[in-house]
């Protein structure tokens, strides 16, 4: 008389384990923060292309994940890809926002030519002013840099938009070069964002 009851319990247990495994498969743990394997930007479904951690000396500064319509393994393919894009940063320590912004601007300077910088000078100044208006980025803060076709680049902190759209598509390419350019902020992070890394692990690994 106990066998049907035991069988039922076994089915429920198996279903629970399957549900747990399925839910775990949809997030990656990157430097202690979860990154969903999909994201929606401007009603477009994106896939996590890769992720990693930005280190300065021996200290982790932020984790980063790159979301694209389709997975790509070369910077050139990523820059040329049409559609929405997102790079999501999660701060791993408190950072002075002005210093953080300066690091962004240095990355842009090192990975752009004179013609590009001349074309984008007003938009770069506008972008730099963003960080001057924020006193500090705190551990756990989420910074998203989205490209929306027909609108441009939008920066949000903890889900709140903090810039007007920066319209030129070239600006987002220049922004991506901070991490994917010939002189990236962190070479290992670049490798991770291109999807070639062992660092990300399933959440609850």
C-alpha cells in the first residue's frame, strides 16, 4: 500500500530538482553577482555573449556582461551587428564616480582615432558630465549601457536613466572599445566578454 505513495513522493522530488536545475541554468555567477542569460532591450531579446571581472592591480572593480542579439566572438562582428546591445556592469567596491568616469574617458581616448574623437566631441563631453554629477558608485550598483536602434546610447544606474540618449551609433562602438578595443581596460575581461572564459559559473554552483 506504501508503494504508490512513495512513487508519488519520488515524482514530486524529481520535479523539484528539475525545476531547481532549470532555474539555475538561466543565471551565471560572475564575481559573486548573477547575470541572466537573456535580457530585453527595447523589446528585443538579447543573449549573454560573455562576462568577466575588471581587475585593477589585485582588486576587483566591477563585473561586466555583454548582451547581443546573437553571440559573436570578434569585436569587429560585435561593432557591425545591427540591433539592440547592452553592457551591464555591477560594482564590486565603492568607487569615486569622477575617477570611474575618467577611466572610461581614458579607455575611449586610447581606442579611438582623431577623426572619431572630433566627430563625437560634444557627445563625449556630455558623457563625461554624467560622472561629474554623481558623487559615488557603491558596491552592488548596476550600470547599464544600452544601445537602442533609432534612439542611441542610454546609460542607467540601478534602473534609472541618467542621460539623455546619445544618438550617434558610432558612440556606442567607441564605448564598447573600452572593453573590446586593441587597448582594453582588462585583457582577461575582454576575453570573457567575447565568450572565451572559464570564470562565469552557474548561480548556486
